[in-house]
C-alpha cells in the first residue's frame, strides 16, 4: 500500500494534487448544464459534481466552483430560475469537454462547440438537442460552503426528455443504451457497461460470501 | 423523444419514480463508508452520493439520507469526528451491496458481509482491508438540506491509501487498474474502461467539430 498523509497532500505540486483529489472521488457523471441570461444569450458548461439528493421531490444538486472569472451558469440560474442538465454521450464528448474553455462573454458555448440549443414550450433554459437524456430544473436553493467558497446549488426536476428506447419498464433509464459516459479526474472520459444488478438487501437473506 | 412532466413524476408509482430519478443523475461512485462508535463497534455502509468539493483543502461531501431507522454512519461520525471512504471494486461488489441490509444494531456490517476492518496508527475509523483505494477523513461540517431532510456531510481527507500500481506519475489514480466500479440507479453496478483523455480547454485552440 502507498500511504499519503495530509502533509503530503499539502506539499504536492498544485496540478499533481488536483489530479489526485479529483480522481479519488471515483467515477462521476459527465453532464452539460444549459442556461440563458435574461436577454436570451445561452451558456453551456460541463459539470461532474452532480449529486442525487432525493426522488420525491425529485432534487438534484451540483457544486458551483468559486465565482470569479467563470460563473455564468450560476448567474444565469439566479436570473432566470431555471436550467437544464444533459447527459454527455459517447458521440459528443469532445464538444462537451471544450465548453470548459474560457470564451468571451458574448460567445455561446453552444455555437463555439457545435451543439444545438433546443427549447420546449413554457421553459426558458436551453436543452442540448444532441443529448439523449436531459432534464429541465427549477432552482430551489443554494447553500454556500464557506470552507472553500463553493456553492451547492439545488434544483427540482420539472421535465425529463429521453430518447426512445432509453426507458426501461421499471422506470430505470438504460444509461448504456443512451451511451452516457462517466468522467474521472479532471480530463478523463470513460465508457461503461452493465456488470450486475443486485436485489434489495434484506438482513435475513444475506448470501454466503 | 419521451416527454415526462413534473405531474407525471409525482403520479408515478413510488418504486418506478425512485428508479427513474436515481438513474437520471448518471453514473455515480460506489463507495463504502467505514465508521465506529465510541465503544469501537464498527459500521460499514454503501453510499453513491459522494461529491468532490475541492482539492485544496481536499474536501469530499456525501449526502446522508433522512435520519430514522438507519443513520449509524452519521451518528458515528458525529461521535468520533472521523470516517473512511473505500472504493468498491469488481471483486467486492456483492459484499458491499449487502451492507445496505438493515442489520441489528449490535451487528457490524464488516462481519455480516465478510469484509475486514483495518486500522492505521492515529486514526480511529476502520478502513476496508479488501479495498484498493481508500481515504481517511476528518469531519468538517454538516449542512442540512431542509427541502427533503437530507444532510450534506463534508469531510477533509487526512490519509490516502492506495494499492501499489494505482498511482500514475501525474497524480491521477488509475481507477481502471483499481477495478473501481460505477453505480447507477438503485441496484446497478457497472464496469468502466477508459475512453479518452482531453487536454485543458483553451478558447483559441478549439478543434473543428
């Protein structure tokens, strides 16, 4: 075993530490968050810090990094109260990744990265037309994490749009069918295949290991 | 496209809704959180709601479900201020999954599920000996999410233990080498293989799509 202590972590070169700590949280969702400002200028940004908070009400959180040179996603959500989360699939990984570049404020990442904004009636945030699994959310609450100036942004799912064939009879979305990718670390994209499903665990039905 | 509205979501049968909303957050880390109470009785529980919060300081969050019949992880963390997070790999998926059964309070999931508690000097929470990627954390802060009575629990990484061969020269943990799995939905475990790594995105170096 390799042992790394807190003082080792503090002493590591900045990018080495970023790689280590970003990869130790394991596989993460790779999602595009779509927003628009009050004037309708669209924004699209990659996030991997998406977390399921609960099914009823259907709540999803994401972590907004410290506001500074970036932060259009956050400011647009505060202006318009709505946003979309779109799964990155195998076919749009490159376009999705490069939305993370720092474009001029008047440039939409949709256009710069060859992705298409798409709208549904009654909802003002842009979906990614090319995505196969997408949701429209209403902003619920933000919780500042003072220790590192990040923000937990909480939204409630108002709309779900799924490509035909991705919804199983029990309500599960077939992520493999949707070619949804997993991210890891700061720059890695991964393909995923189903390994096993296990039944609800009852204490009196534990297998012999 | 299949369109699902908020009122559809509300109207779905409970397990159908749980499957849908748990799978729409995409691929998730599959992690075992190890704790002990003040008397040293160990607890081990599966979590997939793990989120990277920042690299410096190295902060990880997880979502504690509403406290009720379960919650030993949370109470142990509050008692002892420390816990471990251990990656689930391909070889321990079954044992890891069945830690979610509701065992009697005096039963340790380590023993019930044939996993081995392991300790390092100066740190009171049990690691999973069989895991290849593990971290020891100190409790930092909790943030109650009032909308659904969940809690964001924040910890700082104090120790990292890695199997030899899992650490790349740039600081990345090779999750494929570690056979770390991704979870999805409520009951699915997935194998992952590296697809592509993309460079830091600069606005003046966007590929032609």
